[in-house]
C-alpha cells in the first residue's frame, strides 16, 4: 500500500512540474487516470482482503492458563463443552487428556464420530498443555510425565508433582466451576503420556473411572514403572478401575515386550474389580497407531457395554 501511494505522489509531481503540462494533459491524461484508477482498485482490494481475515476458533471451547502452586509451573487448559451445556441441568463426564496442545483437536473429532455412531454422552474435555507442542523447545512433557529422574533426560522426574497438581488443583477447579460429574472421570495418555497414565494407575487409581493407556513408554529409566507396580500389588488386593492398554503390531520389540509384561502382571494379580482390555493394533507403528488408538480407547470407555472395534 505504501508503494502505491508513492507512485501516486510521483505522478502528481510530474504533472505539476512539467513545462509542457498542457500537451501532457492532452496526450496522456487518459493514461494517467487509468493508472490512478488501477492503483486505487489495488488498494481497495487489499483492504477488503485484510478485512476478510478472521482467527480460527473452536466452538464451545475456552483456553485458560492455570498456575500450579504445587508443581510451580503454568499449564494451558483447553476445555470443550458438550452441546447444550449452558442450559443443561445435569453434570457431565470429564475427559482429561495429556499432551493437550497436540491432542485437543483430535479428541473432539473422535468424540464426534463416536457420538454419531454409538450415541455416547459427550463429556467435558480438559486437555492439559505442557508449554507447547510436542517437540517444541517449551514443551515439558518429559518433566511432567516421568515418575523418576533419569540422567539421560535432564529435568525429568516430575510425575509426582504433576499428579498432585491434577488431584489437588485441577480436578477441584473443574468440579467447582463446571457441570462436572465427579464419579465419571477418564484420563487418556499416549507414549510418554501413556507412561504417566500407568503411573496414575498404580499411585492414585481412585481418581478416575477409566484410565486409557496408549503405547506407554514403560521401558523409561530401565522400567522403573514396574517397581511401582510391584509396590502397589504388595499393598493392595484390588484395583477398581477400567483400564485400556494398547500397542502397535509394528512397534519396536522392546515396546511390545513391556506392554505384554504389564498386561500379564495385571491379569495374574487377579484384581476383582479391575476391568481390563488390552489390544495389539495390526499394521501400525508407534506414530501411525496414535489416531486409531485414541478412537478405540474412547469408544471402549464411553460405550455400555464396552464396544471393541
């Protein structure tokens, strides 16, 4: 736009200062008018295009920042409300999703498919962000999802504080400010988020009705999560929760072996109230298995009886 104005000023100066202005007007005035008209149209078109640009928003959703006094960090909360929420006189299930910056949008997509196919009740979605997208310099999933500090991962070992943040700060906030059903909470995590969901399972399983674990990084820090499982089993005779665990058929052998170890342990413990579903998804790797895992996990958790597809 600045360039167009400069051209217009230059043309005006040429017209005023020309010693042969009368001849110029007679011969080229139409050409000058056409140039000016063209420039004006360009400016108008650019202005119109700028006015048409709008930010992308997610309907019935909000984004808020929550500081944790327990963990000492800020967390992004991506919250989505079910259709009809504002006028509803009932409380809703709540789905807590790890890696919220990445998984908020796909969660809404898959819930929409499940609502259309199986008529499930739409939950409130609370996707917890750890400072940015996975892989970004500000993302702190390796800090918050790891139960122990590993020398190979600086800053790790924050799962204890992160879980306490969820129990003592996040859940009370959601259940005091929103129409949340405290008896129907679900958590979902994949990969490192799956490791953290497994940590929840053996630390505070009573927090959730459903714990959904996608391709968990159980071999982290030489498999110390199995020490946590062993300690839980020594102190408890039951595990009252619905648990979904998945791994991809084409994943690394170590990933599949640790999955099978966890599945076998949970089955041999014979917990009376444990409802366990394990699945090896055919023809998928760790990355390509992520979308189908979330769809299967949410479908299993929110259908009655549990649907397996």
